[in-house]
C-alpha cells in the first residue's frame, strides 16, 4: 500500500518529501544513517539532472564536431536557437556520467547492507566507510 501511495504522487518534490518523512520515521535514533541517506539522495538528485538532460532533451549532430553529440533543451529550440544553449557531449562526458552513477549505485548497495544488518557492517564498518567517502562528506547534513 505504501508503494501505491508513493507512486500516486504527481511531482518529484512530493515524492522527495514523502521519502524524507518515511526515512525520518524509520531511522529515528539512527542519526548517522539518516545523514548518510540524505547525502546519498543529494548525490542522486545531482546525477538526476544530467540524466534528465540525456532523457528529455533533443539530440543532434554536427559535421563540424564529428566526435560529439549535441544536446539542446527543447524549450530553447523554439524560435531562433542560440548557440550557447547547445551542449556538446563527447565520449569522456558519457564515461564521467556512467562513473558517477556507478559510484552512486555502490553507495546505495552499501547503505542497503547497513539497513539490513549485513555482516559486512559489523561494528559499523560500512557506515564509517560511507561517511569517509568524499562525495558523501561534501553533502552530509550537520549532525
């Protein structure tokens, strides 16, 4: 039933608020875990912006840049197109996006182990490891 309610929410901010409320309830008295979860979700939100461009924007190509793909917000392509609205993606850009999402996936898997009492988190080792990750440290809310 909780999944049905979550899926019925129409916009991302409502879904984020519902997720945060659930996490706050479930992780009551587990402050470090809640902080790490919020940091992981902040990373996911950052990665989501790039994903949304790749998914929803308009792709193109140019004979002047044969080793790249072009990307433009469809809203910017109405009327006269300004060249500054065109993003140029090369192979390294895609590798960077993939690596960022691979790291995020790893953080999520480790956090899942923490929540499920996996033996790998004996003595809080996984939690300490996640809290030491630079990407997570940069987004940890204050204690």
